[in-house]
């Protein structure tokens, strides 16, 4: 496999949360995006099981691959934590 075909199989994505934590990840297009999201949650101290993830404003299945999500380089995934409490 040549160097150009290897780099063509990977893209760089941005993962960010509502507290403005941002991390860039280089990921192979055939890998599930879940690995990246779990790493982001671990680094930012967010519970992966309670967080939800948005791509272009919509929730998605984290078990899907970059190809299945039709993502391109520089796309952003937003990580949202549930808000507790509320009311008067």
C-alpha cells in the first residue's frame, strides 16, 4: 500500500463539547467512530453512557463507521452532557 492511499483512507475530525473542549482526531474511514468518542469522553471526564453525540445537528449511532456516516475531513461531532435539575 502506498503512502498516498493510506492517507486517503484517513480523515481528521473535530470533537467538541459545550464547554469548548476541542480535540482533533485522525481516523481511518472504516473504523467505528465510537473509539474516538470514548477517548474524548475519557479525556474530558464525561460519562460516555450518558452523553449524546450530534453530527450536523442530529444524533447518530456511534457504532457506525466514518464511511457509513458519510463524514469528510474537518467535520465536527458535538458531545452533549445531559443537564440535571431544573424547575423552580
